């Protein structure tokens, strides 16, 4: 009898080990959704003048990005130590979400943080340094990076399922922006031409590693804002 009990316990332990990543992903998905909602709750606690001031500061920053010649930095590159802390520039703390990303097709709703350091990408989606802040506007191109998949979080694991015509939403301090997918692209980390600002357009690109799990390339999902 003791022998059978031991076998049962081992079998149960094995099931728990196998199930843990899936359970953790479900729990973390719920947590991310709550954090995304917390962004809106935090805005409700701000005065109109504070929001207006923050938006003006952010738009001035996007104007600077528009004229910047340094370009984007790959979030998984080895130059992270040289990156400017956009969070500090905008007055955001490490735990402060700047917005939220919602992708209905992937059942994903996650906070957007400024910057794309390892610490940021371990929490949610990050705005890649050198790209526009996710505010929308003519002559802007925001690039949002996320891990292709983590043991306990799904993140951008299924980003490749997005097709032209699919939509995603960026929730900002100024309301919700709708972007419709136009194309997919696979590049190497130094091939960033398609991430540049295009005059007269309001663009957003979702970026993650590719192929999973080797991750030596980048998968891009390009989208343009619907008017």
C-alpha cells in the first residue's frame, strides 16, 4: 500500500509541475489586466490640468523624436546601458504605466511602460527608445516591444497570429486609439528602416523576438491608425 501511495504522490507531483506554467500564465494574465485597468484608475485621480501638462510634455517629446537622428535601439541588444531613461524624462516611476495595450484576437490586455529594459519587459510591454511615445498623431511611429513568451507569461508569444485587417487598441491619457494591422515583417536586429517615422502617417508597430525560441531575428507587426 505504501508503495502505491508513493507512486500516486509522484504522479500528482508530476502533474502539478506540468500544470504550473499554465496556471501561472492564467494568474499573470489576470494580474496584467488589473494593472492595465489601474492605469485608467490612476488617471481618474489626476486633475485635468495635470493631465494636460503631461500630454503637452509628451507631445513636445514626440516632436524631439521626430527630429532625432539617433534612431531606434533594439531592446534585446547589448547597448542598453547607453539608452536614455525616458521614464525619468517624463517624470514616470518604474512602476508607473504610461498606457495600456489591448489585442482582442490574442486576448491580451497589458500595461505599457516607457523604455524597453529587461526590467520593463519582464513586467509588460515597453515603448522602444527612439520611437514615438504611444499618443498617436500625424508624423508619429510608436514601437511597442514584448517578450515572445515567458515561462509564466504569454506576452507576445502568439503575435504571429495577427493578420492584415486585425485591430489592436492603445489606451492613452487622452483616450483610446485604434490601429489596424497592415503587414507582418521579419528582420534582423539592425534592420530598422521600417520602424522610422513616415510623414503624414500615424503608425504603431508591435515587436518581439523571432523565431521562437532561438530569437536571433525580430518579428514586426505593422499597423496604421484608423481615423
